[in-house]
């Protein structure tokens, strides 16, 4: 399986990728300096230069760069939400993309009757394992939210690689106009189901091929729970024993949407063991279906109606090992903030031992009319200008009045403040 090498950062992407999974650059673009996004990369170019030439930076220049930094988005706390149109990482509850200005969780029609999914995700290594084999993903565009949890298996390195490949594969199938990001809101439910299933088949094949090329990774696999949320409906594609729960916003009950593909779950469904026995069964984590195991692995599909106030909770088994469904519902029903719910669930599992990696995605359905209005980013940020440090200089005749200005240097000690810090290295 030949991949695509990003011309900007060198990351080896999956064949279907349109944007680089690592740096977000379009794979068809010439090399650029990694920046916040497009026009904002000019600011980052200057910042990187100053970081390398602190002693020769003019004081006024430093002051202007600090002013530019103040206007940049703050650091992201938790898992960012990726714009499906341009690949920019945004704050989890952002209404608009800071990269292209497009709407994320709110549909472009802006109807007050629409339901808006507000999502937040957390992933934690827990208290026992040394590495995190879970991966979580959040994407949005035009009122559609795509959420994914993958729990890798097969050993520390292999498990991490399997779940990472699946995350990249799903993004490669949905990110960019060439992959249908601008028509997701118009797809029928049957088309959504087919798209989810096809994406998971390709993700499965990506894991298998990587294991074939690297013998040390043979035996690796991963679960996947992938939810497509749009207005009052959710479609979920699922393989493994990660889970999706629906918490009713009015009645407070909780329902496990997905079925575990484990031998113990099969015994429980057949009536051979009780729920209490299943919880402590020595084979409770042994799966009979996972990605990366056989060439043809089909996902189970589920769909549900949603109402304002309902919660969707996606989680790895690191949560359900310690926190019961009734507790999940109680935590969700006592909050109106997705980030607080995701954080509290992770903390509850860690407080009870944190025996496995713990990952949670919390999605609250809200009426569009109840959400505080958010102003879109300034349109001037998205004027089509693609210059960077790698662009060739223009011909002299285009700029007959251009002159070079020699700036005075600043001796060490003249300015004790560090002009920049690591917070610039963000998108």
C-alpha cells in the first residue's frame, strides 16, 4: 500500500488522504512552513525567525509580534475538533472554523428548529499502563459531527499503531471536499451507512497491510466506534467492545446502543452466564471481532432518534470497567457542559484504579435557538493569499521602489523578556 508523503512535514499518509494527518497541509500544495492556517502562517514565519535571532530582533518588532500573538486562538484544552473542509484544529465547542471560517456544528441554514451536537473528548493513560493505546477523533462541518473511539490491542507499540492507523484512515475518508465534506448534510441515511462501513473496511485493510509489512506488528488490532450525528439522528458503525450509550435528557434513563463483540458478551446473550458473572469473567476482554484480524470485517450499524437534552457517550472499555451505565447517566444528567462530563467520567474511572486507558466522547444535543450566538471569524483572514518562506521572490520589475532597510541590532541584555514562547507552535 503506497502512501502519500507530505511535502511539508514528511509524514507518510494513507493513499486516500487529501490533507496531511500530522500538519494539516494539503498534500497537493508545495512545501510551506507549518502555520496556524494559510494567511496566519505569515505570522508564524516571522515568529520562528525571531526565535532563531533573538539578539538581533528590534524592540518594536518584538512588540508587534506579541500583539499578533494576543490575537491568535488560545491553546486547546482537550481533544480539538477538526474542520472537515480544511483540516484546521479548533477548540472543541467552536461554532466556526478558525482556518476557513466555515460553520462546524451549526448547519448553514441556521434554522432554530435544528438540533446542534456539542462535543468534547478526553483520553487518559490511566494508572496502570505506561502508554495510551486509545485514539479519539472529533470532526465537524455544517451541522454534522463525526466522533470516533479506537482501542488498540496487541502489545504497547502494536496497539498504539493500530488505533493510530484507524484514526488516520477515517480522517482520510471524510476530510476535504474531494471526500465529500461539503455534501455530508445532504446524504440520505442509507448513504451515510454505506460511507461509514466503507471507511471502516479501508481502515481494517490499512491495519492488515501495515502488519504484513512490519512483522513486529503482526497480531495488532483495534476496536472502533464511529458516530455520525446530524440534527435529530445518529448513525453508529461499530466493531469491538468500545461502547456508545444514549442518555435520555427528559427521563434520565441510559441505553447501551452497541453490542460488545466479545466471547463473554456472546455467553451473556445466550443466557449461559449472568451479568454479574460477565463483569468478572477472565475472558471478558477477548474479542471475536476487531479491525486488523481478517481481511473482511463488517461493522454493525445502529441508528437512533435524538432530542434536545439527550447525551451520546462514546467510551473505551477503560471507562466501563470501573463506571456503571447508571453512573454515566447520572454524571451526564447533572451537567450541561460536554467537557465537564468527559472530564468527570475519566476522573471517576481513575479514582477507582484506572486499570486501562480511558477515553470518553460526550455529545450533548441542544436546540439551535438555545445556543449563544457566536460571531464568525473576520472574513479578511480568509482572503486567498498563500505566501510563505518557501515561495520564490517576485521579479524586481514588479517592485521598482523596493529598498532594503538595515535594522539596528540589540545587544544581549537590552531586553530581558523572551519575545516568544512555545505557545506559537499550534494550528
